[in-house]
C-alpha cells in the first residue's frame, strides 16, 4: 500500500488491484508521510486526460493520526462518512501503520486492546460474518472477547430455539421486543419486554416466540471460558438438529 511520489498511474492501479483496499499511501525515501491517493482519484485523473504513464497527483489534504493519540480521537475521525482509512504516524511524521474503518469496527467487536504503536493484525472480513442466519431467525454478534460474548437474537413468529444446555458458559437474557415463553428445566416462564432471565451453566433452557405476527428480540450475554458450537448440548429441536 506504500509507494513513492514518482509512481505512475498504471503502477498505482496495479497495486490497488493487488491490495484490494482501494487506496495507496505516498511516502518519501525516509518513510515520511506525503499524501494519499484513492482509486476514485486515479479514475478522475484519467477522465481529465492524464496518461497512464503520468505520475500520480496525490492528495495532501487528508487525516492522519499520531501513534500517541487517544481512542476518542480515532473514534471521532471515523465518524466522518468520508474517512475510510487513516495513516498512523510517529512524532517525526513517519508512517508506521494504517488502520481502516472496518478494522476499527473489528477492534470494537472483539474488544482488542487499543494500541496504535503496536497494532495487531486485524482481519476486515471478520465483520462479514457477524450476522448469522438460523432456521428460527438470526443473530448479530456485538462483542466477541475472550471471556464474554454478546448477541442480539431475533426469533421469528411461532419459531423457537432448541432445548439445550451448556457446560462452559452461563447466559443472561433481556427481552427487548415481543413476548414469548422460556423453559428453564421444569419451569415455564411467560416473558415480555424488559424481562431479565439468568441461565446457569448446565441448566436446560429454551425460548419460544408465541406471537403469530411479531418478532421476539432479546439480548444475550454469555460468560465463560469457551463459546464454541460444540458446547451446545441439544435435547429437543424443531428443526432436527439433535
């Protein structure tokens, strides 16, 4: 993603096609940050009549962030719809890394420690898998940390989750919208908006959307040391997954 100021338009396009990011960062021979150029800017230069062998005209009016700046500053920068990536620089204006908006969102999703001086490898495509369809509805992950995970779960009308239990995690549910029934071992509870349910490790449980027209939506917080699908022990399932 890093090129010199004498890079021509054809070379720039080839590199953007290779890195799949849609932009390049321009530095001098000492790695000092000079500017940025996006695929859209290259396209506009060609439309104006520039030749593919002409040098790029890079943008010097852009946002960068110092490695010592706070999380709040980065958060505020990415609130702009126009900013999709930000170069990270040191006190001498030397480029040390770059962070994209998608990478920032993955940091929030996975509770990755904020440290621009030593940014870990962050895969943007993890955001593409945060919404999971299921036969009863779907869920969206909101936090995927080491010892806690959270989701927003939507159960379609007249659908239900399997009767199941977990050995390595407890769950906390809050009903956000709709109404239904929850089975906890031998107990059946009617639930509605605002109801909180605690599900200990090893407790059989199930939620049913009893409405014929309205989705049932609830927040789930899982606490434990393991959250894999193989920690789901099913006893009954409407969709044949036992």
